[in-house]
C-alpha cells in the first residue's frame, strides 16, 4: 500500500457525507427536468413509478457503488481492480471504474458550460436585464449569449475555476465544507421561492399539476423515462459515488444513508416544481419548454413581476449552487484517480484534471456558434459528449458495478456489511442480481 493510500481522506461526519452526496445528486436536472417530467407524465402517478424505480434500481446501485468505494479505499479504477483480485476475478473489472471516471470527466466539460450560463444569468438578475422585456427580448438575450464565444468562455472559465478551487482544498476542507454551506443555502432559497409561489394565486394549480394522479398519461415511454431518471438523478455510473464511498468509515450504515439521500433529492426536485410552476402559470407561459424553461421562460416572468429582480436573483443563485455541487462531484473521481496514480499532490491533480476538462469544454461551447456544424452522427461536439456519456458510459458503468457486486463479492460479507438478516438479504439479492441489472439494460438498449 502506497503512502497516499495510507493517508486516504475521510469525511468528518455522516452529515457531511450526506450533504455532499445529496449535493452531487441535486443538479440542473432536478431544477427543471424532473418537475417537467412529473407534470407531463401523470403527476403523482409518475412520482409513484419513479419512487418504485428508485427503490429497485437507483438505491441498490447507489449502495453498491458506495460499498465498492469503501471496501477499496481507493479511486474507482483501483478499487474495482483490487476487489476483483481479492475475489479471484480478473483485474479487467477495473474497466468499470475507468469508464465511470471517463464519464465524469466528459460530463464535467460540458456541464461547466451550462454552469457558466447560470452565472451569467445571476449577473443579469442583479443588473435588471430582464426587467420590462418581452418574449422577443428575452429570446434575443439568450441567443446573444450562445452566439458569443467570448461570453461563454468567460462563464465557463469562472465556473470551472470555482470548481477546481473547492476540490483542490480536499475532501473535508473543500468538498464537505462547500456542501455544508451550499446545501442549506439551497434549501433556504428553495423554501423562500416556494413561499413566494404561494402568493401568486396559482400555487394550487401547480400542486394539482405535480401531484394529481393521471394514470392515463402513464405509458411505456413515461415508465422508461422514470426508470432512466431514477438512474441518472443519483449520479450513478460516473465513478462519483465510488469515489465518495472511498472516504467513508465502517460506522456509516449504507442503506439508511442511501434512503436519506434519495428522499432529500426527491424532495428538492419536487420543491423546485412548486417554486417554478406557480410563476409559469401566473404569467401564462409554456411549461413544456425544456431547458428553455430556465433560461427563456422564467426570465420573462421575472421581468414582468413585481420584485422580479430579487426573485430572479434568488432563483439563479439556487441554480448555480445546484450546478456547483454537482460539478464538484464530477471532478472528484478524476482528481482522486490522478492523485493516487501519479506523484502529483492534491492541488496539482485538481489543476491538471480541471484544466483538461476546461479545455474540452471550450470545444463544447463553440458548438453553439463557430463550430455548430455536425462532426459525427449528425451531432455537434456538445451533443456528442452528452450522447456518449448518457447513452453509453453511464449505463455500462452502473451495470458493471451492480453485476460485480451481486455476483462476485462474497455474499455473507455483503450481508453483514449491510446489516441485513437472511430474509431481507434474499430479497436484496433478487433485486441486485436480476431486477436492477435488467432495468439498467432496458434503459441502455431503449435509449440506443
């Protein structure tokens, strides 16, 4: 064991770990995608299907990735290799960890570009750029941002600099401290925005939109959407949870902690819907505008409402915090890998990894202007990075992790580690050996 492994960092407390893991799970998708999916796919009916998918697929894989990381006390690639060797299996299993790290790196490169948009819109909120604008004016503002390589580069660079700075400080002083600050702040902002939504006169309509069960809208396609979102919302298949698990002590109950993270992630996503949709309905805006809901539709509402500068600022701060906590977690498995596989110290590993992701992100941001032409399969660089990660790398990594854990780790040691009796572990084995892998495989093949 190397000196670096002997000095492997650990979370200072279970609470710090929960906040960091929840921060990773809570990202841009929680703020716009999940509420929209719920509203369009049957409300409470969709939520129930989503929670079932979380229980059968998301939570088992989350626990599995934490367990692999904690047992390995190493970066995802080395952890998989060491556990495979200890189980009498080929070290080629380390490819699962490598794919996860690669996925996190590629996602970070274009995720940081969108994080830069959030910073830019936060600044626009402060300056009152949305005030009095009509739909054409807001649309022109968004298109002008996308059409300016310099503006996109500035936002991308500042956002990545913040991410590198936090991760470079280490697990407890950097990631955990940032989560302890930003997650409560995110929660307070969300509560205030939901409170504001209650004053619009359209809160009841938003509640009905999100929670009134409409079973007629539940089709095979929406069930698959719930299945896919249950997998992706928890940052699975990116090496993140393996890396975070490697900093865990033996005293942390993995199942109980996973349930807490899942509940917090879901509550925040639904809370975002209760904050957003009253504003959308109050101003008769389009709820089905996807990412445009955040950067076009809502700014139009902020520009037309009384106190819109303050509400807009709070919303884009919320969005920025969500983006930052996720981006930090995306950089961490890459940094852990570089730090443990090279002579570089923590700061050097963070700089090298972050700058490399930043450089790839430049190609991604140019996809909106100078390099907008398709480069492969009819996709530009930004869309290609998104497609390769979400459709291939993430499902394959998650599938590899759950199959390895369920079929090749010693069953009795897993049962003891999870604190289960024989009956509960039999059910757990059924889920992890068959139901979860089949669910991920279904998501993988249908998304192709």
